């Protein structure tokens, strides 16, 4: 229930991702993501979990890059 259209669009804006990126990087059909973003369909549980972990990887990478920057400046 966490994966809503609002949640997905917020994450897309935050990380500068468009629907084509989702299609290529997650492997969604063009119609799947477009229909979801236009409020016409609901996603299947597997599609929702794919989105969750996709955006989670961006968050993890962001924290890792911040850690590396901090370590670099400490030397």
C-alpha cells in the first residue's frame, strides 16, 4: 500500500527519473508504467515491489556517496 502513484512520482522527481527510465531499467512494458501514472490501472504486487527496491537502491547509493565524500575530506 506504500507504493502509490504519488509516491512513485515523488521519487521520480527526486531522482530525476522519467517513465522511459523505468521502462528500460526495471523492464516494465511501456503501457504498464504509463497507465499506472495516468491513474488508469493498479500495479501488480511484483511490479510494486520492483519499484520499491528500485528506488531503495537510489537511496542507498545516495547515502554511500555521502559517506565516501566524508571519508575523502577526512584525509
